[in-house]
C-alpha cells in the first residue's frame, strides 16, 4: 500500500498544472477536503475512499506515486503534457 502525503498531492497538481478547484471537480471530492489534504506534511489522514478518488484521478492523468526510501512522484512517460496557463 502506498502512503500519500499532502506534499505529493500538491506536487502532482503542480506537474499537471491543475488548481485545487480542478482537482476537486475531477475527483468529485469537496474543495475544502482537497485543501485539508494538502496541508498534511506527512501521510494524508482521510477516509480511504476519499483519498482513493484523488489518487485515482491523478494517476489517470499520468502521475506515478513513488514510495521508496525517498517518496515522491513523477509524470508517467507518454502522459499528456499539461498546457501552460496564459
């Protein structure tokens, strides 16, 4: 089981160039919940199914969560590159 931190969620959003509102809408998780999740420095404390919704939507967008000695994430090879905001 991969442990996800608030930092990883923030970083994943940054790689995808998504706002918290976009992640909220795409994952069907309340905006306030996304804000709260991202405040955790360590593992996100949330209902399992709520965190799973967020992780699933990020993974479908091309994020790979890494959970080794140095937890992190990367954009999967071949994933659609996010458009830069004007």
